[in-house]
């Protein structure tokens, strides 16, 4: 998607004003008549090299919450926080640099033949250090990553390669 310089500047101003992803998505629709999904909006910000400004108080409140999970297909708050960090932490320049590292970073992504309940698409990923995780995109377009080993966090390089590979898979699937 090609945006004008004025549109890019407006998005940057919204972020500086403290807008969250939902507000940016809404502003794009209202001001520029761009109807993007939540996931498309996240990818757009990543492509532009922009990051949502999160308040520290919100993060502290989230980390104090007890971890409960009733349905394995619905992510809990801690996983959602991990997902946000994962998708918003890499900027466009790092993605460009990591594309050339695909040969040295061994990240294997597969798609489940039977999608997890309440998800649009799901699969498994194995990172370069040999550890794995289940990934999914739920019906609201949210990306989830559930590591096989509790507390595991893949390297930033592996996450960047994972995002690139996931984009390829999603485009092949028509999503």
C-alpha cells in the first residue's frame, strides 16, 4: 500500500499524541477512507517503521495480574502482551537487514492442516535455537505465539524472520 507523505506524517502525529492501534485504524478509515483490518494496520506501522507508545503503568498493571486461562484457543493477557511486543518491536529497517539473514537464521514455519478452534489460521514454528511454538491468528486478526517451553522468548532476529515467513504464508493463503 502506497501512502502519501501527508498520510505518513498524520499517522506519526497520531502515534505521538498517544493513539493506540484501534484509534489509528479508525482515523485511517475516517480521514483517508482507508479500510484496513487490525492486522493490516499493525503490518502498515511495521512497514513504516513506527511503534505504538505504550504507557509504563499499563504494563505494570498487566504483569501484576494472575495468569488464568480457561480456553486454550483464547490468548491470556500475558500472551497478548508478548504478541504486541513481537509485532511492534521490529521496524522496517531491521526487517530489511534480516531478510538477508534468512540464510543464516533457521526458522521453519508450518501451517496446521486442521486449524485451531476460533482461529483463521494456525501452525507451528521452530526457531534457530531448536525451540518451538504454536502460532495462530484469531478471528479478530490478532497474532498469537504460544511457546512450547514456558517462559521462552525467541531472539529478535528469529522473530523478524518469523514475521517475514508468516507474511509469505498469509499471502499464499489469500489472507
